[in-house]
C-alpha cells in the first residue's frame, strides 16, 4: 500500500570526479559529494546523518568502492 518509489540511478563523470565525504573536525558534520580531480572543487550532494544516508548515497550513484574522506 505505501510502497517506496523506485529511484533512478544517477550518474556522475567518473573520469573527472571522485566520490568524497567532507567532514568537519569541529562539528562532525558530514557532506557527501564529488571532488573534481582537475580543480579540486567539491560539489555537495547530500548531508550524511548516519549509516542509512551513506548507504542511500552509494545506492543512488552505484558506488561500490571506498569513498575518500577529507577534513
């Protein structure tokens, strides 16, 4: 009756961008996104509040490998 809608898998430019988590040392806030390999610019995608949000980020973009973490 109350089924979740299926989400489309989103894509990203895997040749020029790397999945990354930016974490604050002071507050502990974590943001998932993609870091551009050429410029180093970070594109924020979603706030990570817990393991569920991280799993959702991985599922949305089909990420299976390790995600780098920057402080």
